[in-house]
């Protein structure tokens, strides 16, 4: 037999394997994602090279991945018909850490350790091939490169500082091209060698790998078989049956094993959006996010140039966290793929600002590394550009709903996500221009249907220069605010801000289409109708009364003034120009209570 050669791992690899084996990291299942993504890479390489050298793929035309789970023995075998490895490549790829991803992982791990962190980085990075040792204590890699006429077997064991390479000699194990990885699972993880579990993992992590992934599955079909005559039956009956040409049958299930295609090879986002139906988008939404209601809107787009990615975004029909919870940013709403391999759905404001965290969707990037981590995401220029484009598309989509003929859709949207957009006004100055047209409020002239700021502006009086609002805790109390009298008399429309967040949102916007927002409860409200003569006369007549009232009230008020802003109420309490409005004061009190 050909010799078995022993090699020592590069020191970093030993360290990495040590970490993996001793890791407390609970999400062991990532090993399958890593191995599938390597297989997919190997197939990609072969496909790419065969373009110029068709000889490479002549021995086995099918480019696929096959996963065989042997429950009894606790063994998983993963075979691909990709580019394979030569003997030297085995040493270079599986004995050293040359490539940048894993090296970065080790660096991050070191930084993390220095900072007193734990080992959970493995899940974020994915440690590539070596993640096999999360679940296996022995791994063999039997591989055949088209560049070599021999097939080689690499074998490594948990806890060992060396691995072996020998030539594959068993004729039964010879493959025309590609790589077969065999995982001998640790006793605690033999449960992974379950065809159904493997199927589930494949669906979850690699549903959209562009090569077919087959898993070995037990199947069954029902067939009818004739049953033997019941000896208890009389001969007479039997003859009757035969006379009518009838035979007794029963249904049995025939079981057999076969390869089953487990992934969808053409992800919907790679298809031409003109050829995908709304129902298909909706189904993808429901399937991907485990929803039973259809989304309110979807947007499918590709960006090219500086940064390349494809995406499908959705506006959900309801807010899953409840309408009031706008600060939950960890939603698992965006699934990030890199070249069709699922990377993560655990984002924290990297792809969308938190007020848009209700947007769901998939993003498939061509420019990010497969083992992209939270740290990389946060610092990446590519991600920053992606975020900008995603946010723009999300706004376009929401604007689309607001322009739809079906007013109910936007009412539904606003009911669920209005608070989010108002939070956006406060937190995202850069997008004020996109946010403002989406806002909706009740007003003195529209108490039952909310209006947009555009509708308000259209409805403005010729001489009106500002957008008036009053903040209160309900429409009823807003309506009865004495500040309103003069404005109603002049038929000036006043927005009713009745939700706690409204006032701060409007104040953040400051103006809309060059019209300032003005709080009608503030002391300097100027409706452009000052009559100096009249005011002077009133001051003369009631000045003493004002002084007397101020004396009586003392520190409870800042000042007592003559005003022309009321028409029937005798007096009104207003807020100082620079102070909090009464509404804000009420809110602040409620918060600190
Ligand atoms: P990465 O995939 O980030 O390069 P891995 O640790 O996952 O890192 O894999 C290391 C290297 O081993 C790969 O870059 C590749 O060259 C080689 N390799 C791993 N699996 C396969 C495979 N199934 N077929 C061919 N080469 C492979
Ligand atoms: Mg890899």
C-alpha cells in the first residue's frame, strides 16, 4: 500500500482547532454551512475555469453537492464535484492558514480575549473548514483535482497536532473529480447524522446556493396490492367476485431511499423582476419569514457599479412587535447573503437605521467576504453604501404605498409604522425630505381622516406663511384648546398632534416646503393681524388688572399680558417662547413619574 505521510499543522491552525474543540459556542450547526459554502466555492472555481478549459469538467458534467447522513454510525459525508485539491493544495489549504478570513478571525479573537470577551466569535465569523471539528472528532477529505491524476486522502483528528495524507486506493471510493468530506461525529453530536435534520439545516442555511444540493432521504409511495382470499369467505362469494372481475386490494406504502433535491437553485432575487409575479414575491416572503399574511409592498432591485448587490425588500402588513415598540432593532428581518450563501440575519442597525428596522428582506452581496463579521460590517465602506441604497429603496417603497389608489393600504401602514417614521424625523436629519411627505396628522379641518403635509400646504390661505399645530393628548382636548379660537375664526387649518412623539418629531423637522411649523400655544403667536392702537388702548385699560393678577399668582406664572389671540375665552395659559409646551411638560412629568 502507498505510504501514509504525517504532517504538522502550522501553529495557528493548532491554536484554532484547539479553540474550536474547546469552544463553548453552542451553535454547532454552522459546520454544515461552512462545508457547503466551500463545496459551492469549489464548484464555482471549476465552473469559472471550465469556461476557458472545457477539458476540466469532462469527467463529470454535473456540478452538484450531495450529503449523506448515516444515522446508525453517526457519520456525515459531503461530496462535491468541484475543483478538488492536489496533494500540495491539501497541505496548503488544510494545514496552514493562508487565507485572510480565518487569519482575521484569529486576530479578532485575540482582541476579544484581550478585552475579556468570550468565544462566541466562531459563530459570527465561521471558521471555515475547521468548523468540522465543532461536531466531528475525525475528519477525512478525499479529493481529486483535474490537475492531478491521483486522488488523495487527508485525515485529521481532534486534539492532534498533526494530520496525514495518503493516496486513495480503494476503488470504491475513487471519484472522477471533486471532494468528499467524511465527518465522524463526536458521541454528543451523532444526532446531526439524521437525514431530516440535515435537510432542515440545508434549507435554512443554503437554500439559495446556486448549485443543486441533494440529500439522501427515505421516500415512500402508496401502491395497491392484491390481497389473498380470506379463507373464511365462502366459495360462492369468491366466485361472484371473480365473475364481476373484482379482486380484493389494499394500499401499502413502499419505502425506498433516494437523492432528493433540497435547495432552490435559482433564488428568486436573481430572476428578472419582470418575470416574477406578485404572488411569487408574496410566497417567498411568507416562506422566508414564516408569515401568514402577505406584505403591503415589495421592491426587487439590483445595484451595479461601485457596489453590487441584489435585494428584495418588503413592508410587512403588521408590526410584529406591537405598534408601540419602535426601539427594538434586533429583528432578524434582513437576511444577508454573500454570493447566495446565507451569512446572517442578526443585524443591529448596520443595514437599516433602527426606525426602519421593520423592513424585511434579503440582500445578496457580491462584494463582501463570506466570513463577514459584525465588526467588518460596521466598518465597511461597502456596507455604508449598501445601507444608503437600501434606505432609499425602502422610502421609495413606502412612498409607493402612500400614492396607491387604495387609501386603506397606507392607513394600515401608518397605523402600524407611523411611530417609526416619526422616530425617524427625530433621529435621521439626513432623510427629513423623504420622511416629511409620509407623515399624517388629524387637523382642525379633518378630524376623521388624517392628512399629509402636502394636503395641508395645498389648503393654506394665500397670506398664510406657516403650518400651525397644537399638541395635546386627544383630538377632543386639542379641539377645545382656547388657543385655537382665533385660528378657527380665520379658517386657518391647525394640525392636531395627539401622540406623545408627534411634537418632538415636528420640532425636529422645523419646516416643510419652506413653511415653518408654529406651535399655537406659544406666547409669541403672530397671525399677522396686530392692531397696535387697539392693543395700546387695551393695555391702558387693563394694565392694572394684569399687575394685580400677576401679584396674586406670584411665581406660578412668568407674566400676565394683554393679548388679541382670543375671541371668546377670557384668558389662556400659554407657554414661554423658549420653554416647553404644556404638552411636553405633561409628557416629561409622565416620564419621570
Ligand atoms: P475559505 O473557504 O474562507 O477559503 P476554509 O477554511 O473554509 O476557508 O477553506 C480553506 C481552503 O480549503 C479553501 O480556500 C479551499 O482552497 C480549500 N477547500 C476547502 N474545501 C474544499 C472543497 N470542498 N473543494 C476544494 N477545495 C476546498
Ligand atoms: Mg470556507
